[in-house]
C-alpha cells in the first residue's frame, strides 16, 4: 500500500495540482490532506473543490477553522495572515464553507504496516502545534495515548521525520507555502507493507511558482506572501 500525504495547501491551486500529478505518477493508493486547505493563497475555492472532487481524505487545519468556524475566531489577531483569512471567508461559497466545517479534527487509516493517525495540530486542537523535534518523552506519551505506527502532525511548513521507538513521527511540510528555504511543494510518500515499519520518503515538487505569486498580487493580497512562495522562507 502506498499513500501520499500532503498538508498546508494554503489555497495554492498551482502547487496542489502539481503535487497531485506527482503522487499519481508515484502510483499512490490514497492521498491524505492534513489540514489547512485555505489561508495565505489566492485560490481557496478551487483548492477546496479539487480536494472534494478527487476524493482526498482530509482533516481540519487551523486556517480552515478560522475561516469557516466562529470558534476559530481569535481577538487581537492582525497582519497578512488574518487579512487573507477574512478575504477568504468573504469569497468562498456557502457550500465550500460547509465542506470546511465538515472536516474532522483528525483521522486514522489501517495499513499493512499498522495504524496511521493524522491531525493538523494536536489531536484536540488544530491550532496547537506539536514539537516533533522536542523531548522524546513527550512523544512517547502521545504515542501511548494514540497508538499507531505512524503519527502525522503538520503546521510548521517544514518537512520533518523522526523515529521514537517503534513509532514514526512525520510533518509533511507544506504544499502551498513551504518554509524550508527551497521553493516548491513538499510531499510525503508512505510505503506500507506487512511486518515492516512505514517507509517515509520526502519530495520537493516543482510547480508554476510565478503564477501562484501573480495570483496573490492580482487579488491585492499581501506581497510578502508572494515573496515567501518565491523564496521558500519567511
């Protein structure tokens, strides 16, 4: 069984379509989106429609929550991210907002290698980032609470893999707004075979960065977002 795991699409339809084409060429059986379909980018509607039409599994991200759910609002937020959140909320259709509201906080998959669990932030809160590079003891506690061979959490926009005992921890990075100092879309491919740990391979997928940046400027969204797309760092 082969899975494609992506996250933090951030309304970048150019990055999403290139990533999906790459994963199809890798002959994945399923694509999982670990939250943040929207936010930052200029094409939230087309990204939601693409995920929905292609039947990708998905969970709720922090930006999705802030766009679609009243409980996602936080007083005192301002700046480019909040500007795009408010703009996205205004241009999405009621059906697209309903789709975001329907997303679960997390999910699980059964594979030949064992169970996979995924959530955008923590298992309870998409806005709470897990420190996968932090103390091993904390990850051991998480693994005991949520038994799995692979635990996927996102939100940092930087790909990361770590093995703690028999559990692999993965942050797949970001498709739409990568921050690992290399432009392109971050994608993870997971190979799951019986009697073996899931094998994680990280990829950087090229896409039409110029068009993604142009869309940001055409909609008069913050120029610094276009610069992050072009450079791979904030």
